[in-house]
C-alpha cells in the first residue's frame, strides 16, 4: 500500500509535448463514494490494474492490484457510464 499526496500546479505556459509518445489509458470507475473513496480499473497499454483509494483531500492510501486481461474484461461492464480514455 502506498500513500498518495494530491498536488496541483498552475502553469503559465504548456510545454511542447508533440515529440513524445503517449500511452493509451482506458479507465473505468467501479465505485466512487463520499469523501473521495474510489475503486477503479485501468488498462495502460497492455497492463491491467485495479486501484483502491481511500477517502481524503490531501493524503490518501492507494492500493494497486494487478489484473489479468480476462479479469479486466469481467469488471469492465460494471463501469458503464463512468469511463474515461486518455493519453498519458
């Protein structure tokens, strides 16, 4: 289990990232609760992970559990309507 510290920054100018290769990320939320507790699954390139985050504003406990592709596919339908796709 790791501890995550949420940090946000305001930048004056976005850097030029056009020469970098991004990673495709599919993310779906199985559960989001009051206070910030969440359970999500993520496909990062060909890796599959379930993340459980405790509630909290600044500090949160985070547990990552590796999944197989089959396990990810079993959970994925339960994230309908709570999905994002991004390049990281």
